[in-house]
C-alpha cells in the first residue's frame, strides 16, 4: 500500500505491505523503486516524529513489511524503466503541422500507449487509445487550426509534445 503526502515542497510516501487474500499485515515484499531516488532520500520508521532518526536510501529497492514506513524522496526526475528522452525517441507522430490526419508510431519498448489531445489551454479535446499497435492513424479534420499538445502515457511515465494543426 502507498499513500502520498506533501509538506511544503517535500513529498512523503507512507508504504507498507499487505496480503491480497485476507488483508493481514504480516506480509513482506521487496519494492522496486522507480529508479534511484535523488540524494537526500530518507526512510523513517512510522514513529519518526519522536525518533527523528532516518536511514538513507541509496538503492533502487526497499523491503516492506506490515509496519508502515515513511519515505522522504524526490522521484520527479526519474522515469520508470526507460528514461523520458528515450521514450520520446520511441514514439513519433507526423505530420507536424497536421491537417486532416495524424499518425502515431511507437516501438515495442514503449508498451501500451495512450495519449490525451489537449488544447493549448490544457483542456481535453479527446483521449486517444493507441494500445500496443506500432502504428495508428487518426482523423483530426474536425479540429480547428492552432496549437495542441499530445500528452502520451505508457502507464508508468507520461510526457507531452506539441502538435500544430493547420
């Protein structure tokens, strides 16, 4: 189980292991983190407010038990699996600028892919389900000319790219 809390600019994760059958709290699981956290990541026992003694997190996995821990870490620069720059290289869309249709290509490394087509103000125009297809073409002839954004997601990582419609 994971719960996320923020305090100022800091993010805290409260984590613990639970079984899926009877929901007892006697489980133990090795949790793979979404990369190695930024320097300063610290793990505290649940009562850290009274002990204030934390343990530095230096690897990319931690062991969880039924006793909650608090993880103070910055994962904002880390993408699960493939880095965002590599994902952008594995996903291509064309033409850009586009008029009547838009083709999106991806490779097997990306996995299941979806995208939100957003107006420049961030409002959702439509959801695009690409799935695991390596190439899919969409009709965009109903869109007005202007700047749009494609917010891609493979379920682990999301990134946004600009699209111009003429």
